[in-house]
């Protein structure tokens, strides 16, 4: 079986889109309260200073973990967007294990167990979407999207109800002894990326996923089981996203509080997967790019830009990259 290839046209398209997006961001900044210089200073700080690189690596992990599983699901034609809820569920069960279960596990035991527990619960949530698709013909996009809101409301209930501590609606914070550094988080994401790459390129399941994704009827003709394939990718994509949620809680989130919208790392994983042409290894640099955009947004807010301008700058950069990548195959 051949390795997953990276299309050089797509690489050029992404590069052109990035240049265009950053240029438009600077132009947009010239009419903002921060001005052209404020946007430029933020861009230079984010991409040349070692301090924001640490934050970028920290935010990279949940995005990359969600995206590597989605690359497998999307290659099978299972178009789920449930990684957002799966990340949040992984974070919830991780917080429960280390702070609310009463087990008082040693950190060397609690950390790997919480990561696996987050993965398993994310897999179960993914399996629900898979079962609805396979046995009830429910559209996986709608089913997974609705489940994202269910998990968000569960999180808000826990933060403002049974898990609430003190006068404010917030849960306990993960103890210092359980917290992970960015290098450990990135290591887990890299391991998952290589495992998914190996599955797609060196296993019979990977071949079945490739055949089924391209030609479902042909796959059935040759004796492949479509139900087993869909359920397998549903479990896998849920597992990696759940792991991302565990890393998020142990790495930088540390507690839960009521949210009007979910953090968005899973939705970014959807974009990263698409941007990387469903290649698990390309997911890693693509996730770095998206996490750097998040850090850039925080830097712009710190420089005095309202959130509306920040979101506009982020959207312009991301959309420019996506459009250029899409059109790159038509230009030459």
C-alpha cells in the first residue's frame, strides 16, 4: 500500500492563501483602532517570539487530536462534526476522575487513565452517531451537531450545579500535580497522527476505508462490510477527539464554567482535516497554523482591538487559505 501523498499544488495554494490572508489582515487592521502598526506588531510577536510559541503548542493538541481522527472518518465518507462535543466530553470525564471521583489516584496513574478515559467516552459518543447513521439512516452531520449542544448543556449544568464551588459558577480546578506541559501534549498528538497514518497506509482496515470512501457499491461487491467500516471510523474519530479533550483539561483548561458557545477546537479540527487533504501527518503543521491564529487573536485583543475585529482578522486569514487551496488545482 502506498503512503498518503501531499499534493504540491495544494501546498502552493495554501501558501498563497496564507500570504493573501495576512495581507488582507494588515489592510483590515489599518482601519481598526489598533491601526496597521498594531496588527503588524502582533503578527511579528506571534510568529517570531518564543513566548507565544509555547501557547501555540498548548492549543495545538486538542485541534490536532480531533483532526487526525476526522481524516480517517472523512476518507470513509463519514462526515461527522461531532469532535467538538467529544472534546468537551473528554474534558468533563477527565475533571471528574482527578477532582470529583474521590479515587485520589497517583498522578503517574491518573494522567494516563484520564487520557484513555477521555478517549473511550469520546469513542462512545462517536459510536452513537455511527449507529444512527448505519441502522437508522440519520444524517451524521445533523446528529453529531445536535450531540455537541447536548454535551455543552451538560457541561454548563455541572459547572453551575452539582460541581459548582464557591459563589461563582465554576468547578474545581485540576491540581498542579495532574497538569501537563505543552511538550507532553504535542507528543500525544504526534503519536496519534502517526498511528492514524499507519492505519490508513499499512493496514487492511485502511485499504477498506479508502475503497469504501471512494466507491461504496464497489466495496460491497468485493465483500467489505459498510456497517463495520462506518462504526470503526466513528469510534476512532471519537476516541482521538476525546483524548484531545483530556489533554485540554490537563494542559490549559483546568476547570469548567458555563459557556454560551463551546471552545471551538473540534470545529477547527474539521477545518484542519479538510485543509490537510485528510492526511494525518499534514494535520500537525495545519493544526499549528490554526492554533497560532488563536494566539494571534488573543494578542490583538490585548493590543486593544474589539472582539469583532479580532474575529474578522481570523476569518479573513482562514478563508483566504481555504479558498486558495480549493482553487489551486484549477490554476495549473
